[in-house]
C-alpha cells in the first residue's frame, strides 16, 4: 500500500514540477512550486519523519513561497515586447545547467547509495534508543553543528536568487534611465 501511495505522490510531484517549468504565468508557476513542496512533505510523512515534513510545509511552502510571491508581485513581471541582449540565451543555459545538475545528482545518488543503508539506520536507531533523547533534539543538534555550512549556503542561495530576480526585472526608459515601481504606479 505504501508503494502505491509513494508512486502516486511521485507522479503528482512530477506534474507540479512540470507546472513550475511550463507555466508562462509566474504566479501560477510559484503556486505549482508550493504543490511540489507539499508533495515532498507528504513523502517525508511516508518515511515517518514528521518533524521534517512540518518544517518543509512551514518554512518552504509557507515562508519562502510567500517571499517569492512578494518579489514576483513587487516586480510586476510582464511580458516584454523585446528581449534584452543579456537574456536571449537564458533558456539554453538554464536547460544546460538543469541537465548538468540532474546528472550530478544522479551520479551522487549512485555513488553514495551503492551500499545498503539498513545497518547504518539500525546503528542510528540504536544510538537514539541508548541516549534516550528525542529525535528532534538529535536532529536540531546535528543541523546546527554538523550541517551548518549547507544551511547557511542555502540561505545565501535564496538571497542571490531574490537579488537576481530584482536585477533581471529592472526596466529602463528610452533615455536609459531606470524606471522605478513608484513611477509605474503613479
């Protein structure tokens, strides 16, 4: 039964991910990304990782997506009549980087999951049982000590993405002066 639920969630997640990529409307694309995050949280629930699932929904589907939608609405992204020279090859480079990322992730999964994880998981569960500490305490301690660098790098990546969206959405009038959002509203 769990396998059927997993494959159903997998298909729904892929559908939402395709919605992120194929929607021309940025708000609809962002809402599809919320669907992806919720499906990932459901997968965490299937793995009996309730804390991670709720953090996935609260932090990513909640706070981060509100930030993304705020930036999208603030920038008032519309279709332009002409594409600037620096954005003409973005689809090509985005596709090339996406494929590269996919193959690097596939290679990493193959390399790091070559052995079975059953003995390692049994050792972690035995360690948790011996310490008699809650799983959340162990998880939060590891996140703040061992995994602080990936956590901070993720924060920097999100900041760079927001700054990049702002830079890409800057508009100029025919004289080359930057058009501010307040000028467009007035």
